[in-house]
């Protein structure tokens, strides 16, 4: 499939802010406003849609209301990009209310992670590229506490597309944030740790394919629904997975991976990228990687499949932005992950 690419951002463009899941801004307004400040610092104008600051209880009870903001933002000619305020746990309930015609006819940058996975899957199956990356409250709000190359990466991915892009691991990372209920913690991250880089687990040569993926637990909510991709969708994909702050146990991850195997995913994809899991000890990370190898190489007979773990996506900061629908290349021998086509028009 050839995916429709949204236009690049330029200084002065307008970005829509929506709350497609949890109403975090209504609970921690200072954290939210600090994230808006980061976007303004990139030269962007902000347009807050009604869901952005609505009460969290109201939003939970009204998925159709939240979906209405998504439809409106895609149809609004003033809006060039849409950024989620934060994640949550029920964006899947928006999907029946999304307007396929409006969204498919107006490709725009959509950025967010975690529960925003549901929206990314929806866009991807409608033939649109989208951007798995930081949200307003989680990532953008803390930008000044993170290494300078994080904001440089965001600017590159949203404003400066090229024919190719080589990813690089960040030198350090943080897990979570100090108490958002205290004003002095706004924009801060928990103490950073040294990053030992990506872990190349198996594979040789070079593999390429269109990026697709998201949060492992959110993807589970989509399975067997009308919004889950067909079996032939997976052919040639570079599949990426990340885990949430809930720290799913290893046995659960193993069962999820086995399910993907039974769905024929591992026999069809060209590569797998797995995140640096949040709140796992070094021993647990090692066991997770052993689980990946056992399931993929032994149980489902793909010892040739390139697999890289401990990748800088998802619930640890800073994140790398992954554009779904854009071709990427994995080279285990060169320990390289790169985009091999322009990701914006």
C-alpha cells in the first residue's frame, strides 16, 4: 500500500490539541500548559478543541464527544497537525464514531503514543501515515529536562523530512515523572540513567518494510474487532511494540506474542522492534529478550527475522518518533535502523 503522507509543518502552522482518552489536562493543568509552551516554542499556533480540557469524568462517559473532536480537527482547513494531550485506556471506544471519509480525505500529522495506538491503527488501515511519539503532557511538557537532541529530533520529524533518516539511541533515559500534583515538579523527569543502547537479538542482512505498531496492551483491545488489520495486511511490515507504565508481566507478554504467532504475524513481517520496557529490572529485561527469541525463533520458526530490543520508543523518555506507514530498514550487521523514504509531503 502507498500511504498518504501529511504535509510538513512550518512556523506559524496551527496544531489541534485533543483529549482522545483520559482527560489529563483537567486534572493537571500546569503540566498540560507546559507542554503547550513547548509546541509554541517550535513556532506553532495552538487550537484547543472542546475535549482538550474537559472534565476527565465527562470524557470517559462520552466517547462519541471525543471522536467528534477528531473528526472536526481532520476536517478543519486551519489545522495542520493533531496532537493528543495524553493517553489513557479507552480510545478504542472512539473508533465506531470516526468518519472514515473525512479522515482519509484530509491527511494530517497525528502524534501521540500509548492509548493513541487505537487512532494510529485506524489511520493506518485507512491508508494514512501517522506519528507514534510524545504527547503534550508526557514528553513535550518535559522537553527542557531531556537531552537537547530530543527537541532536535521532534523538529526533524515534523518540519524537515528527507529521503532517508538514520535513528540513533539516546545516551540516557528516564522512567516516569515526579508527582504532578506538586507545582515544583512541572516539566521534570525522574533521575536519568545511562542507556546501553539497542539490543540486536537475531537476524542478518538487511530487511525493510512499512512501519506499523504501538502499545502492546492497547493493541490487545483491538484484536477480533472490526478495526483489527486483516491477515494479509502484515506482509512485509516492520512491526514495533512497546509496553505501558503498568509493566505487564513476562508471562502475559509471552501469551500476547504467541497469539501474534498464531495470527500468522511472525511468518509475514520482515522485522520486529521492541521498546525499552518501563520499570523492568535488568534481569527482567534479559528474560523478556529470551522470551522474544523463544517465541519467534523456536516456537514459530523465524530465527532469520531481524529483532532489535531496548529501543527508544514508548513510555520512557526521550522517545524516538516512529512514522507508521513509512518504509524503514533494519540492518542487524550494521546495527542500523533507518527510514528509507520521505515521511512527509
